[in-house]
């Protein structure tokens, strides 16, 4: 009888019990809501009309041009949609997540093989008075200087040549540059640590990214497949100081871009860069210097053929730029250059035997802010390639097929963006 009474009460509760249950539900919901300090939906939709024109010439004087005019995205700011949230754990500690997907809003597709995936950033983290530990896919420390100290923030035809030479938004034959570095922009499977923001302007981060290779014991069972054992690993850091109008930072990293297990070789790309900006109010100045050096290490005696290939190819990049606020708008201008140092055995014997490839770029743009969230923009840019450099402002590659036995050599690349950006 006692149990039947309890069942009757639960199935047909009196009004007073109904009110108590509602109050309890509200209390539980309130506690759950207060535990989640914030939950934000955010994004950027950036649409642009872009035009590209590339010119190449054969040694016999034949000129070949390739070009296109397209509707594109991310001419000013990278198009994206994302979710982020933070839970207050008390005592100054917090747990956070960040899921951000790139958009190709001209087609409605995502950046990841046409599908919407959180390829820009997907992290979970714990933070407190000692800093933040972050796990997942995130920007690499060495990329940050290329973006922060570029007036065009690594977007559109104004993108600096340091990023272009590293393979970001770059078509072409990959004859020059280090476009095999999958971890130039972002690294998956990473663990990062960030200094706390309470150090009087000093900031910093370190990152390690796993390559998640399968190891075999005994090693003789390892499949003879290139780039399967060490390639993909990244370790790097960035440290700087920002206070008032000054911001300066240094970054360095080693990215493993290739390996051959049975040959015993590991190909690494050593990167370091330093950048700075200073805001005078009427004008903000930017500057950066970058150095990339590719090295092949052998666990045993290197093969004889290694002595006749590139022994230490590298690239040095430099940037100077400025932004000038004009009413509700902003003028942006930049000059960048990249010079390759393709050191071969023959050039070590006879320096100057073949001039090193070099590229220079000029970009000018204007942004007109219609509101705090919506802006119109326009950018024009030109690249001059010399001695075989093949960098473009975007769009199609240079024409590279031989004509009457003569191969075209890249000369110049020009382009423009005209677009609108909306932030939500």
C-alpha cells in the first residue's frame, strides 16, 4: 500500500508538488546556465571580385599570359563560422572550447574538400593564473608573425610574399619555395602552452604537434613508404612584448616535411622570423624579416647523389608596410621581397654561377568601414619575378609547357580584389 501511494502521488501530483517540481527544474537549469560563462556563435562572410594576370616569356621572346576573373572569398578577412564557449571553474580557472570552420561563401562550400569542417581551429583548453594549455588544431607560432605584422593580415592579393613562398594560397610548380610544409599555417594534433596575460606586456607560446606515425618493432617490418615515420611533426614557439603603440615578437620552429625510413633520412624545415609594429596614431608602421632553411639529416652515411643536389636550400623574406586611418577608412600599403638561396654543389665551387631566384611585391589597398561590422575594400598588387622565381598574387599558375623547345620563364603577376566583408 505504501508503494502504491507513492506511485499515485507521482502520477497525479497535487498542485503544491507541481510548484515544487517546477521550482527545482528552474534551479537546476539556472545552475547549468551559470556554470557555462559564455557560448558564442560568430563568423565572417567576405565576398570579393578578383582578377589575376600572369606573364611569362620564353628566351626567344614569346610572351604567354594566363589570367582569370572570379568571385572569391576572404579578400579582406577569412570567411568563417564558429562556436566558442568558456566555463568558469572558480579560483581563476576556466575550461574553453573553440570550433571554427572556413567558408567558401562564393559556392557555399567549406575549405575542407568542399565540406564544412572545423579546419581553421578546433581546440579545447584549460587556463588559469599560470597560463593556458590548449589541445587540437591551431595556428602555428611561426605563422603568427607573418599575419600580425602584415597590413593585409595574410588575405587577398595583398598577401605578403613570405607567406606566398611558404605555400599559403600559392599555385604553381613548387620549383621554388617550401610548399611541402603542411604545418606552415596550422598544425593538427598539437599541444600548446600560452603564457598568462598578466606579465606586463610580455607574451608567448610554445607548440608541439604529433605526426601520429605507426612504429614497428623490429624496425625491418616498417613499410617502405616515404614520409610515413617522421613527416608532419612540428615544434616551435613565439615570444614578444606589446605595450602601448609597440608590438615586437620573435618566433622559431622546426617542421619535419619528409623522411625515408630505410634510407635513414629526415628532411626538416627550420624557420625563424622577427616582426614589429609601432602605431604613431596618424600612421602605423610594420616590419618583418623571415628565414627558412631546409636540411636533410642522415642516420648513416649519406648517398653519393646527395652531394650533387641542393645541400641547404633556403629563402629570406622581408616586409615593410604601413596603414593610415582616413576618417572611417584605412589605407594599406606594403612592399615585400623573397630571395632564394638554392645552394648547390656547383655554386659552392663557382659562386655566382647561376643567380638566385628573387621576387618583389607591391600592394596598395583601401578599406571603408560602413559600420563596426561591415566594410567595403579594394586592393591592387603586383609581383616581379626574377631568375626563375614563380610566385603569383593568386589565381592560375604561370604557363610552363615548352613552346618550340623553349620553356617560358615567369615574369610578373598582377591582380585586384574589390569586395565587402560582414562580421557577426
